[in-house]
C-alpha cells in the first residue's frame, strides 16, 4: 500500500502577526491529514509560548491529550481534559528565545473523515540554542463524530510574521 502526500494549503503569517492560523474547507478526498508548522509566538519574557488546536470550531469539552516532554534536565508527562474547547498543544519558540528561531511541529490525524472519535499524534520542539530545548510528544482524542473540515491553531499571544502552517492530505492506496 503506497502512501501519497499532497499539499492542500499553506498559510504564512504576514506583517503584524496573527492570533490564529486556520485551515477551512478541508476536502474529503484523503484518508489522513498531516500538518507541519514552523512557528514562533510574540510572547514576551518567557522561554516558550504555547498554542491550542481546535477542530470544526468545536468549543465544547470534547478534547483530551497525553504529553511526554523534556526540558533539557527533567522529563515528565501530563494528561489533560480540555474544557476550554481545544487541545492544549504545548511549547513553541517565543520572544524569550533566541531571535529568529522557529519551532518545527508536525501533527498527524488519521481517519479524519471517520464517523467515530478522531485521534491525533504530534511532536514538536522549542529551543533557545544556548542552554536547553523543550521537546514534546502528544497523543490526543477529539470526541466529535463529524468529519474534520477545519483546523484552527490559536496562539497564547500572537503568531509572528513568517510563521507557516502547511496542510497535507495523505492517500493510502
């Protein structure tokens, strides 16, 4: 079974930044989705910013996730049931990190058209190039049963200029 990847859309944040990045009208012609982010937030005075991911504008308590993370000196895990209406996705580079560094993140969503609950897995890392990094691996579940037609990434402050998000469709044939 061959997997084929096709770029569906790319969003690049312009001058002045943006509070969110969103993919809408996701076509129903693939079996899985992959999102690749190269992002940075404007959050000041902090080593890392954070962001959340929301499916289909669902603001209910329908999201859970499990994180494994490291800080350069400590490893840990956390479980979250998100009542705020999105997955808490974790750390990204911010204004408190080395200038010009963007974190790289990938989020894999299998069977996004299923009428069952949707799972996802992600990995990402923030780093400051001087003392430590902050890698996180996450698995999550959205209990919505409709096909995923939109994905929104919400920053804890603002996405800075040149942050990008690329959505790929994966066909298993």
